[in-house]
């Protein structure tokens, strides 16, 4: 999925943290709610301005960040 169609980072929105385009809903909020057991249906009901595609884009973004993370092991 091309998450960049749905996710943006702007200094004037959420201090530059990644958010869903055109909203002040942070990617971290969506991931956190899913992690604590809310379903996509729950999120769609709570945030009617969201689409399932935007929620999946948050997951794709988080996956890309983790995949590209550099891990350092102590010597």
C-alpha cells in the first residue's frame, strides 16, 4: 500500500508527527487504539471522517518505520 497518499507530516499539525491527511488524527493514535483492542469498525464509528483505507495506511506506515529502523546492539 502507498501510505503516502494518506499520511503526512507537517510542522503545523501535531508538531510534525505523522497524521492522516486533512485531519489532526495521528498515526500513533490509530495504532494505539488498535493495539488496545478497538476494531476498525470501532474506529470508523468513533471517527466518521476516517476510511478503512486510511486506517490500513497507518498500519502500513508503522510497518515501514519498523522495517527501516536501525538497531544497535551493545558491544
